[in-house]
C-alpha cells in the first residue's frame, strides 16, 4: 500500500511540473512585455524589440507580436515588421478581432509604402553576384537590372565575379524612395609570374617587361610571355602562360655545359606540348627527370621546372 501511495504522489508531481513551468514562462513573458511597453513609451525601439522577441518566444500571443512589429518599424526594420504583420493576419499568434485586423492591415499598407527600393544594373562579367549588406540578392548576367526592396537607411552594395575587380558602394535609401545605381566590375585581375634562375648570377628576363639577376616577380595581364635566362652556359628561352588571378612560378634549371637550350631537341617538343596543353587548360612539364619533377604547390601555384635530359 505504501508503494502505491508513493507512486501516486510521484505521478501527481510529474503532472503538475509541466503546468508550473508553463505558468513560470507566462509570468516571465508578461514581465518582459511590460518592460517592452515602457521602452516603447520612451522611444527606445531597439530595447523594446529585443524584449518583445524574448517575450514572444516564451508565450505566443497577439499583443506581443503586434508591439514587436511596431518596434521594428521604429528601428527601421520594415521588412521584418511586414513579415510580422503578415503572420498576425494569418492568425499565427492567435485570432484577431475585426478591429485588430483592420489596425494590422492599416499598418501593413503603411509599412509597404515606406519600404525603399533599389534598382541595380550590373555589368562587366557573364555572371555577377549582387549582395546587399553581405546577403546574396541575385546572380545576374551582364547588363541585367536587379530590382529589390530594402529597409530605409544605409546599405553596402557589392557586385563580384571570378577574375574581376569587385564593385562596392555605400548608399542611403530614404523611406519610400527609389535609388538607381550602376554596379560595374573592373577589368580582369592580373596574374603573377615568378621566374627563378638556376644561379643567383644568372640574368633572367620576361621579354619586353623586366629583367634582373637571380629571380624576378611581376603582376601581369593574362597572356603568354617569353622568358629568357643567360648565364655561363649561354642564353635560353621558354614560354609561360599567366592566368587571371593566379600565380605561375617558373624554375629555370641550366642545361648541361656547352649545350644551349635552343639547340636541344626536347625544347621544341616540350614547348609545342606546353602550348597545346595551354589551349585546353592543362598544365604539363616541359621535361621530367627523377631528380627534379614539377610540383603543384598549394601556396605558390603551378611550378614548372625546366631541366635537360
């Protein structure tokens, strides 16, 4: 009998516990709601917004949702306010009386009228990502016009595409106003060419661009470049391709003594192979030896090693 009584007491307590928790949550929600009303009354919309969001998370009700929408209007977050008004009209927070429904509809119309509108024409690439305040709005083709609604206030508009210089502008959109801007991407990004000579004394040259001893590095427009190296073994040349936004590293190792690279049969087959591969986007070594093989480096990019057989 004692065990039965104990079981009944435990069962009653288990049933009462959830009810007491619900009451505690409602009490806390009510306290937060009252604090939010005071903040609204003093014009502190941001504080009221945060308090009402917490209250609504504890207890869903029409009053908290409506006041949250009003606070969001006060902070200029009209899109969130509109979402909340729409949810109220859909009875997601409870049933509205006819008078309450008319009031919500009135505020909803006013909020939509006060939204800002932004029209952005994007140019400079085939596929351009348009972001507003870091949020992706659209991926649009060259010359397309993207229309979007924004909250009134300051916004950062960015447009970007692979291998292009990005566009960024900080703008201000007034309540109910429309702004039209042109987001034009810059020219193709340069690539970087690094040429390392076989010895520090060797003279390395990117023909028509720069020459120096030991090694050279230049940011260059995309394209093919002739490279030469001159040392005690003579003068040799080869070709390297620079792609937009990428780094090409060419390591030049000298041929065997007395054999200029231009006279070595492997050069011509190697260059032809490299040019053919470049046409289809494949990187290949001009020659490979067991001692020194080409390396694809995650930091330095493509490494092409020129050696003799």
